[in-house]
């Protein structure tokens, strides 16, 4: 199995620390609002990765953080805490906001067949671990204090720029941004002090003063708590590379003096009209929005499978409509296979090809194309095809093996026969009336090479 590792900028053979077990940390949501489909593309990709590892018989322990404090509106450690801002806006407790949007996020997971992580890890429930991590950094001389918080001195961590290939000198000499009391422009907050002029809902006592943890700190503290100082895979969106993940590496390796993560695997952006889909630009779709427009959430998953995870995906409703049509056709073909009950050929070569696709840096477009090849081939009987599809869907996650043939009421079968007779007799008005009667009972008439058949209206 090979994965593209951001750490080395190349595709590498995956070798876990423990022979049959894999530890994954996936950057999770900041639960102050709904997660849009751009966010969810990243979680579909991390779900595919997990499923591929399990398909290869690894036992996977996946940890996902829930940011319910400390994520400021600016990556420069300025602005409001997103949770506090949302709580004010909605007139609720920050914990209520967090629980509400986390519940919706989990519902989206279910709709998209994304497997929940082994551990959901809330930042507010791991304050002790975060304070302990700052203490370790203090002992090693990596921190300093300003009026607004405790900061990590990036100049003392020599490999700081390596991961994201940052030109720190150019950054320092570049834009004239007020860095306050920060020693270096790239320094980041480990602990922010509460503003004495304004009462926060979420704040804690610490050895340095009352306040709250920095956003970057939580991921290091929680990943190491559940996966150890050194673990296998860290996933997230490519936007995390230059700041969030760079800072995670710096604080973690400075504290432990060990390598933090072996494989960093990043998903590319979802684009709309050539621009990254983000909350700040507004006009975004949630999964519920797509459902209201008549789309099956799994059609969005299908769309995501048509492009490699490291390639930007241009989203339009027209593209989603095409994915829905293809997905429906796939389900229809599987329904027909269940009716045929034929047996022919061997599945070994197809199983080998599927494994080669998914183990080649999660090549899902190739895997999906193979599914269609299996559907269309005359070398296999329906029994063998269904066996393959059931196996492949462990990775694809499209519920292909749960497709059931619609039970057609006898009354409707009779109406369909009458309509066919009317058409043969060229009694078009009666044929149209019978078609409308069938539609009113929740079914459509579809023409196929085997003749007309009935399909339930969704």
C-alpha cells in the first residue's frame, strides 16, 4: 500500500509502527456552525483511507478532535474565539452551541456513510493535558509570555520551516503586520489570557493566568494522549499544512524530542467557480441543503469518488446531478443483477485490480471504473458480480449491497399490462391516463431492453 506523504513530498510504501495496527489522527470540526460540503469532502477522504486500511486487514484506531474552544477568527492569534462569538450571536451557552452542531455533524456522517472515529476528543475535556504540554515546553525553554498569552518561540525550533517549505525570512521581512509582543511573526499562542474587560464563558486557571488553550495546542495534546508521542498517520485538508500542522509538529517534537507523525496525508480543496469553498465566502451548501434540492447524500459521496483526493474537485449542481444519474444507473444495474441469478467465471483478477487501485494512493476513480467494468462484463455471472460489488463497497461506502428490488403491487403490474396493450392498440389517450394513474401511486415507468418496468419515485 502506497500513500503520498506531505512530509517527504512523495508517494511511499506504508509501513505501520505496529505490524497489524494503525493509529490515525484526523483534524475534526470547529463546532460553531454547520459543516459545508467542502469540509465534508475532507472527511470522506479520511473515511476512505480508514476503509482501505481495514480492507488490508489493519486494525485502525482513529481519533478526531472536536474544537469547542480556542479557534480564533484569525490564524494570527487575533480576533474572537469562534465558539464565544457563536454563543453571543445565538444567545446560548458555548457548550450548547458545540453539542448542537456536533450532533448535526454526526448526522451528516451517517448520511454520507462516514464511519465515526474510534474516539471523539473534545478540546474542553482535555485542558489538563494541554496545560501539561505547555509545562514541558516551558521546561525546555520554548515559551515566552506577553500581555495576551503564552507563545511558542519558533526560532528555537530549527526545523520549523521544513514541513511546509516556508521561507521564514521572507515572511518576517514581508507584509507589515503588527505582531504585538511576538518575537517572530511565525510564533503562535499556546495559551491566551482572558480579556479582563470581557467575561468569557469558557476559561480555566493555569500556572500562567486565567485563559484558554490555543487551537494548535489541542491537536498535539489529544493525539499524543490517545495515540502516543509517535504515531502513524495524520490527516486533514491541505490548508492546514503551512500553519496548523506546521505548528503541531513544532510543539510536539520540541516537547517529546521524538518524531511526531510518520505519514501526513492531505486532501485537496473543493472548488466552486475555480475558488476554494469556505465559510468566509458564504453561499455554501450543507448536506441538508442538497437533500432539499432532491439529491441523495450518497450521490455527493459518489461525486467525490470520481476525483483523486489530492486533486481539487470543481463542484456544481450540474456535476452533482450527473453523479446522481450515474449512481442511480449503478443501483438499477445491481437490482437487475439480483433478478438474474446466473453463475459464471472467476473473480480473482478483478479483486487483484481493485486492491491495486485502492493501494495506489487511494485511486478511487480507478476503483469506481472497475466497478462499472464488472457490471458490464460478460465474463462473470450475476452471482460473481454481486460478490465483487459487496466486497468493493466496503471501501466505496455507497450501500451497494443494501439495494433492494422494489416490491410492485399486483394492481400496478396489471395497470402496466393494460398500458402496454393500449400502446399496441395505439390508444394513446388511454395509455397516457394509465401512466398518470401509475405515477399517482408513487411509481415511474422506465423503458429498458427487456421491456417497460416500474420504479418507485423517491
